[in-house]
């Protein structure tokens, strides 16, 4: 059987903003270190997403060991930075879909920068490591936790799945449309659907559930413009019970380091 390898690795420190391509990354308690550790909220404490605010795609995140920086992809002079550890002391009740948890505003200057960009009052908040947002127990083998990601700590997609989709599209798209954490090379299209248990490098994973897709994947991550594709084409061959599926939400059973080029070994498949 063809060998599988980890080919791309992405972390999205701020929910719905541009991700960071990594050469290696630590899988910690809640998934890749710093993944969706921050998010934007409105005045009611509800999360803000590209699904509605497409222009968030234009904001690129970068990190050093101590600092997070956000800058406009086309206007790099529009930027803001803040220390990773910084936050105000006042707890804020926030909502991510049906989950309610506690977060802390980074600082008022950062919130104002984002408010000006979005032309609405928002706050950038951080989830502390002490916060326990529990993954849906129907799909977790143990009491796993997650940051501000929609529901699960990790999302994996095979390059072959995107290759197949691009054969059906008039204009090819990149993997960034689907915002995965892990991408692997090798195997047939949608092999990720068949995986039950597997390992990459030091880390053991198991499948939680397929990833249901929404309008977010129709937002061009370089321009912030919204179209019909690839949702329209995916609906012709990836429609299962009125849900468009692409990629697999996965859980990890231990912590460890992932590196580009690590072999992905299938332990059990459907």
C-alpha cells in the first residue's frame, strides 16, 4: 500500500483569521498549540466568523515565541501586535455555537483596532489554559477539551481529496479554503473518511466525525470575496443526508510533536 506522509500543518491562532503554515508543531491538550486560542466577539459575547464577515480572510496572523501579530494581507502597514500572555483580568462570558465558556479580553487597544477594521464594536478575547470547553461526548472517547475551534481539536484532509475536487472545478482552489490543521499526501481521494485510528509521528489519533461544510469555504482566502464554489460542485458528489462533507474531524489520545514528512500509519480503518 502507498505510504502516507504529513505534507502540511496549519495553526489558526485567532479564529476565522488567516492561518500559519508550520514545519512542526506540538499537539497539546486542546490540539495544536495556540490553535484558536483567541477569537473575536460582538457586544453580546457571541463569536464572530468569516461566514458573515468575509473580510476577516484578509487578516493574516503570525507568531513569535512571545508575540502575536495581525496584518492586512494587501496592506501590511495595517497591523497590530500583542504579547501571547497578555489579557485583562475581567472574565467575559462568551458563546461558540451552543457552548458557553469564559474568556478574557486581550486589551482595549487591540479590540479597537479590530473594531475599526470591521466597523463594529468587537473584542479580541483569549481562552486561558485553565478553561475547560468539553468536546461533544458522543464523539470523544474521553473527556477531551477544545479551544475556540467550531467543535473539534483537529481537522485532517488528504491532498488527493482536493486534487479530485479541482478536476471538477472551472477554477482551481487551494487547501486554505478548508482550513485544515493536518494535510497528508498519498492514498485515494477521501481516504480520511475511512480512517478509524492512525498515528502521525509521536501522536495517536482517532476519527470523531466527518466535517460538515458551510458557506465559509466559498470565501476566497486571498481576496475576501465570496462566490458559489466549491460548495456548489461539492453538492454534486459529497452530499450525504443534505450535509456537504469534506475532511475529517479527529481527536488525539496523547500529546507530542508533529513534523512535516512524518509518516502517517493507519492502525484501523472502516
